[in-house]
């Protein structure tokens, strides 16, 4: 490995030995070949030091001699090389101290590295976009900062805040960075949004922010995007209006990925019992029940149960091919069992859910009450009254009584419930 290559590797590693390559002895550089190439490859040494956050090395590369001139003028002359990659990489990786160094002002109030400032929004606002994407709020705040007169210190950054299809916002949402989402949606004192372009593009790219927040399981982001104002209206109607974009992507991918809290949110009901987002419910079966099939395939049984309940108000409405799908029905059955275990109704579900798939639905909730004992559902008369008696127990999640507690928290087995369906 050459001295230069070792120098670069030391920079990447944050090894103090990197500074030895820049040292002088008796007024002469100890490694003149390294110093001679210190700004080659698009200012690689500075870019790597900034990208890895090694401020001491950055300071050495940008240091001045006693006469006030720069020690390595070639580095300073190329400081904005490759579309200001030195700033972009420091921003992308969250190195605020390096960003501050590159945006530093001189004693006279002017910027030390004007080329960096003039290119701060290069590559479609790369520095802001990637700081937002990676969750570096301090960087976002730094480059969106205002001066004492209320104007932005870097107006080109603020002006391009929604660049690349609202990239900064969308990827902050996608990656769950609520603080940055809130920063980009902040309001001014007069109640208007600070960045109207962000709000105007909040549902850009087929509701990218909502869909991918759902996919990634970021419930706080979902709640923020679907939040309401004090008057009860949605704060971001474009998000709600496009809630089923891309074939109900948000619901499907929340189901695929096992994010039940988000599935529940998208299938919420209002106080009057109607679904809050009827288009989501209406599209549950989109693409051959893609959401349900995905939940089954990935073993998210409670989500299978939720989607089944929403899709078919009666077992008779369920397509025959699904009724005959043993894997799918087993997943739904397990979903009901898991729900009841959570409620403490272990005994009832373990004893009866396994007997027949239709019986599962009779335990699901009030909308299935009428199916108990119905001819053709494989639930015999001997089960009709006992199951009806226990349905309130399952539905309401009552705690086991004292006798149950003596039996390790499980109900004692009633004699009249020992037989299976006829």
C-alpha cells in the first residue's frame, strides 16, 4: 500500500496517524508525496474526513499557517468539488460539527468557504434531503436556520425544500423520523405553514409518505398524516383522499409486514360505527385479497383475522376457494385464538376453535351471532346454546371467575361442552 493509500485509510478509520502524514520536520513535510496529492481524486482526503466525521483531520486539512494563508490551498480551492460532496456527506451522516466548520464565518461576518455556501443546495438539495432521510434533525435545523432579520440563512435550501418529489419529507416519513416530519410541517405564528410546498406535495408519488410509513410500521407518522384539526376536518385532505393509492398499498403492505396497529388504524370506525376510511375497507379484497393472502403467507395471523372480519360480514359471503384453503383458514383461526388468549379466554378457544372453520366466525363478534347453529355451518345443536352463552364472555373479555383462578386462570371444563360438533 502506498503512503497516500495508507493516509486515506487512516482518515476513514479516524486514526491519528493520518495527521502524521501532514507533519513537518525542520520546516519540511515528512511525506511530500502525500502532501503533493492531498487534493487529488476530487479532494478525496477532505471528503473522507468530512464523511466520517473526523473534525480534527478536517481542521488540519483546512488549517492556516502563521501568515494567515492556508496550509493546503489546493484543498480549499477545491472545497466544493463534486457538487459540494464534502458538505453533502457530512450532512448525510449527521456530522454537525463538520457542517458548522464548513459553514463558518470569518471575523468580518463573511463565510470562510463561500463556494460551499453557494453550492449548499446542489444536487437537488442533496444535503437537506439526505439529512432528513437519515433522521439528522440538527443538520436539518442548521441549514434551514433563519437570521436575526427573519430571513433564511440559506434561501436556496428553503426554496428547494420539496425538491425531487418532496424527497426530504417523504423519506423522513418512510424512515420514521417524526421530529423531521414535524419540522417540515411546522406552522408559523400566523397559522400558515412555513413550507407550503411540502404540504402541497404531501401526497406526492402516489401518497409515498403514507404508503411507506405504513410499510415500515411507523404508526406515529401515520397518525400525524391522518390527524385532524380542531374543527374535526383532516389536516391533510390530500393524504386521506389518496389513502388507497396504488391498489390500497398502505393497507396491503402494513398487512404484509405485520404492522397490526397500522392495519387497525386504517380500518378504524367512527363513533357512529361507520368506517373512517370506507375506501380502504372497500378495497380490502383488491388484487385477489392481496392483503389477506400476504398476512397469511407471512404468518401474521391476527391481521388475517382482522381482514377476514372486515371482508365477510357472514361466512356465507366468503368465496369457496378461500373457505377451502386450509392454510388461510388455519391462519384466521389462529388469529381468533390469539385474540382470545390476549383477553384471557384461553379455555374456550383452545377447546372449540379447532373443530370447524365456520365456528371461528361464530366466536368473532356480534355480527356473527346469527350463524351459531345455522344449518350447513357444521355447528351442531348441542353447541348452539353453550356457545351463545359464552359469546359475551369472548366478546367482552371478562376476567375468569374465582373458580377459574383456582384452575391456573383457565375456566373449569363444563360437562355439557365436552362433545364436538355432530
